């Protein structure tokens, strides 16, 4: 099993990897499908199903599909151009993607939120259709946004595609048990094995430059969030808080009034800064999703700013270790809130961050596995119940607490020798089973939990 660090950590746009990035990617893939057809189409139509229908407006899914059909992609998204194109599309009722004729697309008519039963493959489904001049369907593809910006067609999902279809890698571990066995046999760290796998697919210079960019985008997102003020979009009137928390913490320096636990407030400020940027539609890195994008950057920033011996040159070791753990969770369970609740998003992010921190603090592979298990175990059962379908409440604060748990998990694991009762594989399987048993109203539909018990207008 191989899932690249660049698949786990994708540069994209907020507010959601599964509800914004994924649908935009699906629409772009559909354009490629249309370009390959021997016939031409005159228009396009889209229908959103399951969680994409129930929380799509709050997650900007409608905007994402429209812009995807216009040729926009998450990795090079230009907000100013996007706003101008949205205005034109709404006025003229057409999209004009490169390499295709201008296509009829009137959002009010051709973008449907189907709140009936979800499609069979996944909670996040969308159907894209090509139409002839008379408005009849001439081609149709079903896509599933399966979390973290990953997109599969119905045929790909049925065929089991989605993890890796490339050549063999040196260390193809599919479980944490296999990972530890291979580490013991090879004498390599988890990051060392993950790096060897990556180098079997790409040159070292590309790998290193790519990971450098991942951290730069993460860190820049923290800084933008810490500098920004105002109210987040969407109607809840949620006020940005990261800057205020940061300013208060700075003001307390040197006064002998700050308690030791205020380090947790710094981590929360970093994480909240990222997720406030995400909620505002800014550029973030999936880690492993947009909704959980603040956990990893907050823990890395905490480590760099506060831990003796920390150095930016070791951030790749952190990222590679975290990606290895994230790959195991995605392969054996899910990173999708619409599939398994927030345990699959913030829980996975916390496990990944705990593993990465443990590794750069000198943890053995067994201690790294233990750190990931502790963090994931103590997110089990967490629901995804965003108020008004917005990635704001409880999502923003939840990232701060996920970061704090990650640091605690890494610290606890380093106090032991890696021996522990519950294997990471068991925690991952428990998360999968819990997600399967969880009521649909607690899986990113905004039909239960805080979403119905908090006034949202």
C-alpha cells in the first residue's frame, strides 16, 4: 500500500476538502471526460447527493462545482478571477472551459441539491451530465468525494481503486503491525521507510521541494490567520478570534502572570488561525482534510517555537511520519467526516500530528505508533455536526483541542518504551466500526447534535 505524502497533504482552498475541493476536482475531471468524447455537448448539469446536498451551501459546494465546470482547480485557485467568473456565469448562463465549446449552464436550473437517499457508493456523491442542444443527456459520470480532496468515479470505487496503482514500493506496509515489523527488519525509522517509498516514484529534489512548499503554505496560513480580523462568512456571524488570543498572550509576556498551561492557548491560536482562514475560503493544506487542517500546522509551529533542538530542516521527517499514519487510517478506515464523523477528520489529524511530533522528539517506531494510537483512541466516537453546515462551529476550536491532544499523546508515549495494550490497528478498526454504526445525522449532514441544538440564525 502506498499513499504519497502529496496526496495526504494537498494545497487547496477552503472551506472543505470533501465538499469544496473534491467537487471542484470532480468537475475538472468531467471536463476531461468531455474532451475525450467523439461527440460534442451543448450544456452540462450537476446533481449533489447525500452530505453534499445537505451541507453543500454551507461548504460552498455549489460554488465549487460551478467553478470546476468553468475550469478552475484547487491547487492554483485565484479568488479574484473566480468571483468575476461566477458573476459572469450567473448573468449569462454559460461556462467556457478551455478546449470545449461554450456550454449552457444556468446554476439555478442545472445545479440540483437532491436531499433524497444518498448514492450507494459514499455519503458524498455527485452526478455530472453532458447535454445535447435539446437538453437530453448524452453522457453521465457519477463521482464520489471520499475525503481529503480524493475523488473516485463510481467505476473506480467499485474496482477498489484509490490507494495506489503504481509500481511496487520498498516498504508496502498496509497495517501498523506490518509497519513496525518492516522498521525492525530494516533498521529504518517510519519516516525513513516513507521517504524510500516516495523516492521510488520521484526524484529526491522534487520530494524535498514539494515538502518544503507544504510547510510554507501551512505556516503562511497560520500567519495570515493570526493577522486577520473580522467576521467569517456564512451567516453565523462567527468572529475571528486567533489574532485576539495571540495579542493577549503576547501582552502577558514578562508580567509573571502567565500560567504554564497558556502554551495550550498558543497551540489553539495557531490551529484556529488556520481554520478561520479555511472557513473564509482561503488557501490551506489538507492535513488530512480541510476541516482538520489546523492540527498539524499548530503542532509543528509549537515544536519549532518552543522545543529545544527543533529545526525547520526536520519538518520533512515530521510530515513523512504523519503521512505514513494518515495513509494507514485512510486505507483501513476513513478520513471523511461524511463517512465516519469527525473522529475521521480531527481524530486522524491528531493521530498524525502525535506521530510526527513523537518522531522528531526522538521516539522509536514503537513509540510513534503508540502516540498515534493514544491520540486516535481519545477521539473515538466524535461526531461531525457543523452548525448550519459551515466549517466553523464546532470545527475551528476542535482543531485547537486536537493539537493539544496530539502533543499530550506524543509526550505520554515518550514516557514509555512503546509497549501498550491497544494497537493502533485496533483503534483504526474501532474507528471504522464506530463510523459504520453512527447515525447519519451525525455525519456531516447537520441534522443532529450541535447543528440542531444551537440557534443558527
